[in-house]
C-alpha cells in the first residue's frame, strides 16, 4: 500500500514503507470529530476547538502529501502553513478568555494586543511546522521528539483540552516505536501533520510560552541549516562509517553532534531526544503553579 524508500543510514540501504503518517492524520481527524459530537468539550461562541484542531491537522497532512508527491521548494513550504493559521485566528478571536500577552523568563509579560491574532499566531504555526519537519532524517527524530513536546503540553493543559490529544498521542507513540526500529517512515505527511498539531494545540490551550521554550532545540537546528545554506550554499549531511554516523561539518544539530565523533543512529536520536526533553522539562517547571511543586 505504501511506497518504499531506502533507509540511507543503514548498511545496504534496505527499503522501508514511507508515508505512514497518513494513519495519524486520518485517526486524529476521526477522533477529534467524535470528541466534538460527544459534547465533552465546550465551544466558544459556536467555534469548536476539536474541529479547529482537526482542520489544522488535515491541512498539515495535505501539505506533507504535496511535498511527498511534488518535492515542494522551501519557499513554498515555509509559507503554506500560514493558511492553517486562519481557523486558529478565528477560534481565538471568538474566545473572550484569550490572552493576547506572552510571559517570557527574565523578561516578564509582554502585551501583544491585536498583533497576537494576526502576527504571532501565524508565526507560531509557520515556525513550529517547518522546524519540526527540518529536524528529521534519522529513525525516531521525526516521531520521538515531537511526542515529548506533546506530552509536556498535555501535562500543562486543562482536562477539556487534554482529552483532545490522548488518542492521537497514543497512536503517534505506536508509530514512533515502529519508526525507531526502522520498520516505517512517517514521511513529510507525518512530520508536517504533527508539527501542525503541536502549534495548534499550544495556541488552543494558550501555552505559547511553554511552546517557545520547548522548541528551542528545533529553532537552533533550523537556524544552523538556514545560515549554512544562505552563506555557504551547502546542505547538512552525515555519512555512514561502518555502523556509525559521522560528519565532517557542523550545519545542523545532527551534524554538530556527529562532527568527527562517530555515533550509532540510535545514540544520536537518544541524545537529541534527551536535549528536547530537558527543554520541555524546563518549560513545564516554569509554567506549573508553585504550590504543586512544594
């Protein structure tokens, strides 16, 4: 059913089914529609959070499908997620409890006003979706790290929002287990859909500050990639040295870790997952009410 592509970081480059992220997209959409019809969650002025999240995930999956089929150029992929920001803008505008401010460590509270709706939300969707897609290429990076961020956001969210991601997260973890073993690839359809999920869920639950801290490793990785492409016109890559990965340049988070330091694929994935987990833990500790920590 699914096209097979070579696993370039394995000896012999075995063929692996690609595009299994479509299973997540379909399951998450059906799950969110069932949540909506069950009446578990409340709507804000007839605007539904489950349906808004479902629309965003569908668009992320569609965008990934286009990329898998047509190999979209980055100038298109960078700005296409802005379309998915429209339902989120409408949802937040309809919610009278929406906070248009953001609280940053060491800086304090910054009031954004209308810029939050028409500038910050589109930027959140665009940056998160693309940075999640860029940190990939190794078995587990596209699945394990986003799952860690989702768990952190769910820990901080209210029950009415927490229920939105229970089912999709369980399925995503199952896909992650197969991906880590090299049995499947979720493809661009999976990475774009899960990136859109993280961005949309953070906006819906008003956890933008926690999201910002959690995705700092992603932003660092994308910044390295973009700067090297802009100034040196070269792309990041790792080579297979026997059973280990090694790099002779530092143009991404993966190549920075493996720079003249051969490591197995699983060790690289585990180290980057640990880095993401540390930043997610920091975000959770900052956001949690202090009485819960005493």
